[in-house]
C-alpha cells in the first residue's frame, strides 16, 4: 500500500510539474527567448582572411538589412567560391593601398574589406565598378540601417579591391565565400 501511494504521489507531482512548465508565465520572456535564439552568435570581431585570388573583376557592391545583422555583398560574376580570397578586419584608419592616403570613414568603428579581385578588366584596364576613391559607394543607401553608418571605396591596386565600412561600434561579423559573391554580415549586437 505504501508503495502504491509513493507511485501515485510521484505521478501527481510529475504531472503538476510538466503542466506548469508547459504554460508560459508571461509572453514577453518567450518572445525575447525566440528573438535571442534566432540571432547568430559566436562570430567574433577578430580579422578573417582567406588566401586565394581571381583575375575575374568585381562589378557591384550592395547592402541589405536583416533582423539580426546588416549585410555587405561584393559581386564577382564568374568567380567560384574557392577563388574569392579576402581579408576583413577592424582598423583604426582606412589607408588606400599604393598611395597610403588616409580615407575618412564615418562611424564608431571601421571595418576594412579587401577582396582579392580587381575592379577593372585586367586585359584592358577598363573599370568594371563605378566607385570613386574616397567617395561613398554608388547605389548604396544606408538609411534605416542599424549597424552600417558609412561606406567608402578605397580603390583597386594590384588585383586587390578595398572598401571601408563604417559601423556603429566594433561588433561581431562573419564572412562567407559564395559562388560569384563575397558576403560580410555585421551583427547588430553582441
């Protein structure tokens, strides 16, 4: 009889515990938990590099807004993901390759993005990207972005094209090499 009562008491306690756990106490913490779970973490803010290069020229740069991060995309049509080398990292100041000229970039931190692809046709020297050195990137409007605050084109020197990305603060980022694209995502928060 004592054994039967213990089993029934354990079963009742387990049912009550599961019933309470299944009902959220408040909708706000559940929503906050879902939002936190949806945002990527663990990217870090240290520099990232992949050693490869292509003679295929880049043609466009664009940006996008997402729930958890702002995205910077460099289009290199015809380049495979294995050919797209890069160096991306935070710098105190953006200096143009070749001349060493400083290029002012607005924001709380500067993310230097180098893609190992020219912005000109290597055979003719004709420009394939309409950017002008030290100027904001053509066609990029950062209105409404949470992380991105400024962009600058730093030019293309010896097959490497350089950009400055002004961000709100030194935030974590990731770099992805995709066929025809180099993608840099910068998180809205840590």
